[in-house]
């Protein structure tokens, strides 16, 4: 999953991003968080499922372009599905 988290929810964003991080960790092998906006809340949700927050499974980047390059590196040679979540190209390119 590649995501900046939910950016348009105002005061509801922290709880929604924590739940989203939890949901991501339940279904994904890797998560790439783009930018700083929701990073803290996403990581908090991820840690509920991955308490030791494996460095090899959670990645932090600044731009969508960096995320796409990293996704290619992580999946080289493997059949993979990548979910781009929450309008990344519009806001974080």
C-alpha cells in the first residue's frame, strides 16, 4: 500500500488514519507512507498489528515518485498488487 493517509478529514483524521494504519497492517506485506501529514497516526495504527514495526515492512518517503520507485524495487521479480490510496498523484507528486 502506498498512501499519504487521509488528508481531508479535519479533526477526524487522526483516528481515521490510526484505523487505516491498523487495516493496512492486517492485509499488506509492505506499506509506503508518503509525506509527513498522517505519518504519526498511520504508524500508531500499524504498530497495533506489527508491534515491533519491522523496518523491512514500513517505509517512509517524501514524494509519490520515490514511493513508486521503491515499490518497484521491493517487488522486483514478484507478481504483486500495489494499492495507491488517496489521490497521491494530485497532491504528493
